[in-house]
C-alpha cells in the first residue's frame, strides 16, 4: 500500500484535524458557548482543510470547508452575538462526517465523489440568517479585519518592553545566492526567539515576488527590540549563510521607514486582535519554544517489526549469557559485560514498548459524539463523564477496544438510561450520566463503562437464559455476576424492541469476542434501579508477559504469572476423587478441581503420583483450578508469538515463545483450560 | 546437501521450471517442485503441540521463526520410524505458509520434462494417490510427484478441529 507521499500526508492531516474539530464542536455545544479560542481553532482547521483539499483537487471538500470557514469568519467577527448553537453544530458535525467519509474513500483508493452541495447550501442559508440578525455590526468590522491578518504574520509581539534595546540591522546577501526572500524570512524566524518586536522592509517578504529584487538592491532592513546583548545578536546574525555585509546598530528610535510600519501596525493591533494578545500573555514566552514537541508519525508495521526484533534480541541475549558451553567456567569479565548487556536490552525493550503506548483519550472522546447523536435521537439528556483519559495502553489494544466501547456506550444509552419522565418519577436527576473510566492496576488496565440508569433485570435475564437453554442451574445457585454474564452470550438480548442502535442481540457477544481476542475479561455489576457497571480488564501489552515455566514430560509450558495464585507441593492424602474419577483438592476449606496437564494434553511423563509433582493454582475471573505439572523451572519474561497459521488454534494454548536455549515453550490459555 | 541448496537459491524462477527435489519415504522416491522448497535442514528438537492430528509432529524454531512440521511417513499412514542422522526436514513455502516436511532422506535435484510426466493411474486403491499429481520418469526410475497444496490443505485438518 504505497500512496503518493503528498496524499498520505493529506489523509493523515485531514483525519487528525477532523477529530480535533469534532472534539471542539462537541465541547462547545455542551457548554452552550463558543470561546474566541475555539472559534479561531475551528476557523484555522477549516482554513487548512480548505487549502490542502484545493491543492489536492478535492473540490467538494474544499468548497464545504470554505463555506464553513465563512460561517466561522462571521461568528468571529460578531462574537458575543446570539448564535443558533444547535443548528450550527448539527451542520458542523455533518460537515465533519462528510469530510471524514470522503477522506476514507480516498484512503481506500476510491474517488472522493460525494456531493457536498446540500451542506454548502445549508451553511450559506444559516450564514444568511445570522447575517440578517446581526446586519449592522458587520460593516464596522470586516474591512479592518481583512487588513490585519496580513500584517500579523510579518510581525511578532510578546512580553513587555522593559529592559529592551532597539536595534536596526541591514543585511546584504552574496550575489547569486538566490531565494533572498526565503533567507530573509529565516532571519526573522530566528530572531523571533529572542526579540519581542520585529519590523522589516520589504514588509511582505514571502508573499511578494518583488521582495527578492528589493533585498538584492537595498538589502534587508530589519528593526527589533530585545534584551539580549549586542555581541550575542551579532554572533547570531553572522551565522547567516551567504552573508555579505551586516550593519548592526543599537538605536533609540527606529529609522523613519520602519516607524511607518510600526505605527500602522499598532493601530490595527489595538482592536480586533485584542483577544489574541491576551492569549499570548497568559503563556510565558519562554515556554512557547519548549512546548513544541517534535512528533513524527511512523508506520505501525515498522514498530511491529522493531518490537519483533527487540524480542529476538532478548532471546538471543539469554542464549548467549546462558550458553551451556559456559557452564562451570569462572568468567568475571564476561559476567560483567553480560550484566551490562542485559541492562541495556531491558531498557531497549521498555522504550520500544513505551513507543507503542497511546493514551485512551482519543477513543474516549469519540464516544462524546455517539452520546450526543444518540441522546438527540432518543430524546434523552445525557452527560458523559470521562475519568483517567491519560491512561496509556498498547496501540494494538486501542484498536480493539474502540468497537466494544461503542457498543457498551450505546447499550447504556439505549437500554440502561430511562426516559426523562421515568427518571423524574424515580427521583433521579433529569440528566442521565454515563461514566467512562480508565485506570491502571498492576499489569492490567481497567476500562469501565458506568451508567446511572435502571440497571439489569436479574430475573428476566435468568428466565430468558433458561428459555434459550443457556443455563441449567437454579437461580439461587448462581451469583449475580454469573447471571449477568449471560448477556454476553451470542443471540441474547433482553430488549423486546429492536431499535436503530441496539437490541438485535449481536452487540454484547461481539464485545466479548473483541475483548477475548486481546486477552481481556469482562465483568458486569448492576443493581436494580441504580445503574450498572461493566468493567473490562485488559492486559497492558500483549507482546511481552511474565510467565512461569513448568515442565510436563519433555515439553515445557509457560503459565502467565497474572493468572497464578499460588503453587505448592500436595500431600498424597489431600487429593480426593469422586466416583467419576474427577480429582479435587481442599485448600483452606475450599475445593478446587485438579487438571493434570499431562492428561489434558496427552503427554508421556513419569510423574503421575500426586505427591511427585507440583500443583499450580490458577484463576480466571470467576473460576479457579489446580494444574498438575511435573516441576517448576522458573520465572521468565517471554515474548509472545502466535502459533503458525497452519496449526490455527490448539485448544488450551494461547501461543508460544522461544526460550533462552532456543527451545519452544507453549503458553497456556488459562481461561480456556478452566472452561473445560 | 548444502551445496545443492545453494545452487537452488542462486537459480532464478525460470530455471527452476521442471526441476524437482527428490526424497525417500520408505522405499518410494517422491518428487516435489523446487520452487516450493525454501531450505533443507537436519532433524531438530520438535516441540509437541497438543490436540493436533498425529502426523503434525509439532513446531520447530527456525531462526526465530516458528513453523509446524509434518511427518510425511505418518501423513501417508506408513509406520513411524525412529529419526536418524539421515532424516531431514524439507522446509516448503506454499502461499506464504511455511511448513516443514520430515522425510527419511533427501536424494537429489533432477530435471523432469513435462513429456516424461504421466498422470497417476485412475484407481482409488492406493491410499496416497490423492496427494500424487503425476508420475515422473527418469531413466528407469519413477518418481511420485507430490501435490503440495493437497498435502497441506485437504480438509482433514478442518474436520479434526470441528470434532475437538
């Protein structure tokens, strides 16, 4: 999949901007007001989309972006006026959807052939409506505004003016160095870091073509004020490439030709930019440069390759340092070097893992949109609370939780939250509340979807499950959690009526399947009338786990440490068997079934007596059991590899890993063994 | 053996046409198209994987890549034989799936013209007939030419998964 780099960048940029825009819009709509910052942001986004789309010849997108830009231009000019928020953001959001749709068409190598005409018409009619209500104010502002944007680019202002010296410099470039205007621009750009006001002649260096000639003839005149010392500035200016001549003077006042510029600018700066000025002052000038993190985007497959490679290195490191040839040798220096190597490989591994970590905030914020749209359709007022959005998880996992999360939020909205009247009748606040929470706990991440709706109906779930033959036990014998977990089974839906969003009984089992595939578990808690809570427990990362190596016959198996509760050597008389030969063991008054791994996997071994081997007590969510193995080998960090596709899936095996000696160890899938 | 392999790797796709790697399983000589063969390695430690058909002996670690190995003897329902230093694993790559075939020993690389390949007799008595796509004549000897696709994917595996 190689696309033109330009197109690639466009797609990336557009997708990001759209997501950013969506977030802003929903935030604004929720708070029913739109700040200057938000307006500027939206305006900026629309402007970028407009110009880059036009450049890429995606006219439909460009036209739509243009009309939305007009809209926000108007809003910016008339801030504080009453705005029809609902219509405005409905329009903006459908605009976003349209652009997103087109971009994804482009991404799939299709044609961006959708028509944005209707949206554009809507937009212009909305604009007309607004204009009519605010007709008078426009006249005053618009002319002035147009002028200032131009000048603002070429000037820069920050901080106060105390302790600053004014300088004037004239720069001549060597003959034939070409692109004088770009070079001049670089000078201005570099000075921005130290100077707090800059004026220069010719004033529009990049935009105008005459500037090149002008600089060649008259030199580039620049006036600025700074608190840096003269020598320092001189040093900096002398570093300019192709510099022929530099005059640097410390002055009390700028020369007349620059003064003209200054005065002109001051007038303009006074009014419309006021708010921008305030923004600048809020953040101290020093941090501006520090805050700009340099970020690159990397193809995920490259990261996967890197991770694989690091995994190989970890294995190879163990292969070298634990090489059987070294046994019994006194190798002081070798051991020292080996320790250093291990330290570095561990660090390398940590860093690679951290590269792949992404905060869940993006995924969480996408839910805002779903809550908004559905709340409107279903006529329910809902507030979405997000906790712990900065929690980081592996990129692979993020991709897998987005869909399940969407299902869960939809379910909560559709089934969980009651109608307004019902809520008021039961003494709850009119506005429903859905909470999305993410938190770290040990090696796991918990993602919790909570609502304060009507909760799950235990009885009807049980009855329905019984009717479909999903449960056989009596209701009294089952815990609440066990009953609730029935809704995760395929084909189960308690909702009598199928709605647009949910109720076909496919949602929850898809959720479960998705979560299962990343090694996560789901547990459901609910109390009637107070709401329900669905928590998803997922591992922090899939690629490297802590495992306990055990031996069964000649084979080696890895049991993930997270699922081990304890291991112990049983006494002969502790193991009891029922009439069917099912073995069990009592541990502190609780009976656990025993699974002998050599029997399950049909492995030849000499260790069969219960007191010869080792019991490993493993647990998974609700179930626990003892696994009987020959012996323990040790704890190890292992790199998880998938079984070859030809073998597909062997039951009870989650994957495999390569041990330090080059042998393969199979990783047990504890939950599927417990389900036997 | 390594020399044979190097020769194979150096040759381009075109010159691979009509070339077969021959190996023995029991008394019969089998041929496999050279373009499927990635490499030939000696027998290695095999990690057993539970709940697989008996002829899939398990998985091996081939320089960090994990590939399943099939015992051709067992695949053709012959008696199992103890592995010795002549036993080889022929690593083949079919449609991106790498699989190792355990064979008694590897013989040579030979040219067989299309004109010397005849279809197998149309009798269903021979139990491994369905894996043989043709019979190649070289001098007085005959080679059973294997159909790699069928060797790996004849639905038998799927059936086993369904019953498990």
